[in-house]
């Protein structure tokens, strides 16, 4: 008997509904929920592959103290006593929680209550600080509350959508699908993409503006000046519903298009076209994401965007408004319960004495934090200098994801007491923990999440948690009880926590606070289990409905008016003669955060299996770098990384893009945040992860390698390696400072090859090329390809050999040849992860007459599921046609 469970995807802030089906044999299949209003059945490549990420190998299954297994009572008693003693001896600010947008709202609520209301410190911050803190700060400055005014259907109602610092096609793929479908249905709809890189999102754009790093403030200030000069302002709206326009008008006065061009690096003709589109189009939605937020002037960027919408009255109505696209699945839920160090629960303000008194009275807590706590970067600085002596890290990997990551690692390593709760046993951060607590993961835990359009959805379990893993809320509540606060942490299930959270949102709230879900304040287990997705606010007595903020022109400042924020900041100059390139970090299409989930899927790793540095070919030539070379990037802090060079004219001159997913577990020198300086926005505290000065040079390895192995490689000991799961085993890229004298012995040690294994080999003493394959019982155990230059081997074909039978010894030399025979076509590098379609298949279909993405989809299915690969398919078709013409 199969069972179906409606739940929510654990990846980005789109918050897609998912239906998980568990068969009689325990096998799980995943499909999009056609009834969920976020995605209407669509899923991206990551969501489609969720069932492939549920294996228990590598899971943290039992509590551990200093590497030894213990029971829950022993671990929890130690944590509670250590935190209690540390607070007693050094004060409440000597302890801290660093939490995650991967937590459910109920987890977040308990953590916030324990730290701010019972320990008495606001030292609880979240990796969401790295994601959307500048949006929160901008909203609070402009609106008086952290409110996202738009809904997803505004994207379909808009006549102009402006995407700023958002590679939506890869980072919010389902929203991109909705945009692409709306544009196809209404060709008159326009899309402008503002991004230093020409990303996959740009493929459907009517205009791409490759703005210089941090040039957004000048661009939108220039837009506002243009709107004022062309009579586009809504003076009635400004007078009735806003304050501060005079200061903003003065700040942008005299800013010419020539000035904007000079400071942004954009052609004047492109600037004029953008300004004209915005001027002539009433229904405009401006979506922004990490390219705006992750900046030392991120909050100012947010406010310049909001200023343009306020000045034209284009907010609060269908198809218009500023729209922050949240990165994480529950960053919004964390904001609702005060998960940031400078907030209180239910969107109340920690700096407001009345709000503090109200929350303390509701909780019945002995204390309440009376000032903001340490934001993420400052928190780890306090760990480094000893002010924080006990730290609990939950569901995140700061040793990889924080700026100045090497310093963060050293700080955690030196901290007297570190607790880490996670689902994975092997991460860069869990290695440093004194206490490890096994957490329940997606598919195992129950709670709620809130997406970018303020829609609250259930996450429901459909599998038991392995070993002794427990939900995060349960762990936190147990600590609260053991610290002496039993009555306040007496919940037995997450529905009770959600009801308390909802009740607090409505407590003494007569409409002056935006966040109110009081309709659910008395929810019980059965109703919680059946809870359908709903958009807040939903006040007591109200039915669930689609809601758009500010339709009445009323905001959440005391005078009910919005605030214009005058911004004069300009893009800071970071590069120098020694560090001449601007590093921009971000995501790739098929991976998520530090790959603790997506890295489990061989299919998701097939598209991008190693960390890379994307550079413009002319920049690469100046630094002596060729495509597929290894490249070393170094930062002003002395840190360095070694990555594969990817040359592309889609990259802006003077800049380099590197994804942020690779860790010390998946690559030797791929932790890119080690190069990111701890520079933050002064208002939001969000780090500037997209404007870092770096130097680049070719890394001349003595030997290069590629290998496939049925077993995970261990003890590689090379200057460069990057490993990824593959069907039937693992794949690994290699770079060596010195050639190895005996490659066979090296391979036997690294890949665990038994002495009795059969061998096929090829060695060229002149060139240094060496190829060795090991077999046992008709299966390939491992194949190693070594060359003096980057190895020219068909990766996808080599990987496929791990799953093939190799009983005919006469055919085994084909393995060391590194390419298939004529009867076994090579698919090439994977382009479509959803259907495992390779570049060679697409090119072959194009040569046979498939001249459009749709035609390729009809023949190969590529591009017909999540759509994230459609732009890449289009480029392959174009390249194939160009070669044919030549």
C-alpha cells in the first residue's frame, strides 16, 4: 500500500509544494503538488531529485561527546549544565546560538524564546543574516515593519519585471518558469535583468544591464532623477502616504545619465532604454535577491529600489511593487519569530521597551534581552576573542559559509564549548564540536515554513528518523527544561508551539503590527495536520485569503506613512594593483548551500562536479590562464583557493565568479568564503559576498588526474582534488604538485583496491600519461587517468562504466582508452539533470534538424521539466548551427 504526503520543498524561498509517495517497498518518489499556490506542480531539478538525497549513509545517528557515543540524557545534561554555569560565571552574553533558515518555524521559535526570554541575551543569529538581512533593514526603514508587499501572481500581472542581482533561472527556478510562461503568453511583457554576469536568466530578458559591482544605488538613484524630470512621479501618493521625499529628491538632483553611465559601467543607450521602460510602464515589479542584499551598501540598495516604487505609487496594487526573493526555505519564518539578533518574536522590536515588556509578559519569562545581540560576523569575532565561551550551532556549516572562513574555523576550534546539531556527521563544522546532537531532517520532522510571498506551509514527515535523531525543537525544549524552565518549555508536539507562536502574534495587536496569524492561536493537532498553505496576515476570525500589503496606502510607522530614505552612497572601490579582480560568489543550478543534501545525488552532481572560477577569456589571457587550467585565487587576508578555470564571455571583464558550495569534505581548496573579507553593511550587518578583491594566477600542477571509483576515495593528499558522487560510486578530479612514482600503489591505497584485483593499464613514459583500471568479479572497481595536462577523458562515459558489467577481459582496454567505442555513443557532459541528457546528445539532435529548444525537448525531453537548462540547450543549438555554417 502506497502513502502520499503533502509537504514543502526544503530548498529555496519559493516554497514549492511537494507530494512524497512511499511505496510498499519503502521507495520514495517525489512530484510537485499541483494544488500548492507557490508552484502549481512545478519543481526544479533539485526538488525533483529529493528522493535521491534521503539515504542514511553519513548521517549523524547518535549523540556524541568528544567523539564518543553517549545517550540523550548524558548529552543534554552536559549542554544544559555548561550553558547554565557559563551564564552564571560570565553573564548571559557569554553564550550564543547560531541557527539556520533550514530550521522550521517551530524550531526557531523555541530557540528564540530560550535565548532572549530565559537566558536573557539576544546572542542568537542565523545564516539568514548572510541571505536577506539587508531586505529586512530596508523594509523596516521604508515601511516601519519587515513586510514583503508582493505575491507571486504579481509577476504574472506585471507588464515589466525588473530582476536585480537575481539569477532566478538557477536560484529560484520555479519562479523563473512562471515568468517565462507569463512572457510567452503575453509577448508584450518586458523583462530587464540587472546583473554583472550574463546568467541563464538573461536568456529571456529584453534588456540585460551588466552593472558594475555595487553600482545598483547609482542606477536606481538615476532612475528616480529621471522619473522626476519626466513628470512620472505620483505627487498625490507622495503627499498622502509618505514622508521624506524632499530629502531624496535633493539627493538625486543633478544626477545625469552620463553620471550613471560613468559609475555603473553601462552604456548610456542601455540606461536610457531601462529608464524609459520603467517610466512608461505602470505595472512594474522589481525583484531583488543576493546581488542586492550581499553588499556593504545592501540596505541602501533596497531603499533606492523602494524609493522608485513609492515615488510612482507603484506598490500595493496587482502587478507592481518591490519584491525581495528570499534565499532559504524558512528565512521568512525565522524573521517571524525573531530569529535575527536585532529582532523580537512576532516582528516586534527589541529596541522598543513596550514590545520587550509585552513579549516578556506573554512568555512569563524571568528576563528579556534588552538590546540587540551580536550579528553573525560580530558573533564569530566574539567567539574568536573569547567573549563567547559556549556556542550552539544548529543546521548550518559556518566554517564553510561565513566570511573569512579560516578565521571562523580557528575561532570555533578555540571556543571552550561547542555544540552542533546536524543531520550529517562529517562536515567542516561538526568536526570541531565537543557535543554532536543528531537532528531529524526533511522527510522526518514536522512543522511550518514561510516562503518569499509570506505563505505559511506545512512540512510533514513521511519517514521515521534514523537512529536516535530528534527534532531541533525537542532538543531546545529539553535544554530549557534542564536549565530550570520546565513550565515554559513543556510542549509535547510542534502544533502546540505553532499555536503559541500564533497567539503571540495576535497578543495586544490591534492592527499596528503587520504580522498576525491569530486565526490559528487555538489550533489543535488535527487541524494542524490538515493545515493548508495560507498567506499572512490572517487575524482572529478571518478566513484564509490572498493578501497584498499597502493597498490602502497605510504603513507601519506611527504616522502610518512610508519613509523615503535618502541614499548618497556609491559603489566602493575594492580592487588594487595587487588584487585587480572582483570576486563574486553565488550558487550553481543543481546544488544547494554546502551540499550536505544535494551532494548525495549523483544526478545533481553530474552538471557541475567540481568548483570553478568563471573568468572572461581576455582576463584569463592576461593572467596566463587557459580553459580547464587550475587557477589559484588569493585574497587580501592571505587565504587562497584552487579551482578549475571556466572561460566565458558571459562574465564581465575584471570580475570572476565562484560558487559557494564546495567544502573541505568535497574539495581540497574550494572553500571560497575563506577569501571573503568580513565587511558588512553598517545597517543590516549582512556581509558583502559579491565584491571582494582577489588576485589570480595559473596553478601549474606537475600532473593532472581524473578517476572513478566504486568506493569513496580517502587520503588523497594532493594539492587539488574535488570529489562528487556518481552512479555506482564516486568521481574525483586531481592535481599534483609532484608526479607520483608508483601510480598503481597510490590508487590501491586511495581507492581501497584489494590485492587480487585484475588490472588493465597504459603507460607512456615520454609524456607521463598513465591509465590504470582495476576489476574484480566482472565489475570496475576504479579507473585512474593521469596526464601532464588537464585530462581529456569523457567524464560521463567513464562514470557510466562503474555500473556496467566487465566480464569480457578483452574489452577492458577500452576503459583505459577513456572513450567509448563506436557502438557505445558518449552522452557528453550532462546538461539536463532532470533527464540526464548530455551535450553530445543535444548537439547530435541539433545536427539532425532540431533547431529549437522545444524541438530538442520533444525528442530528448531535455528542458521540459524544470526548464533551468533551456538557455544552455539554446547555446548548444546555436553553436552547432554555427559550426555547420562554417
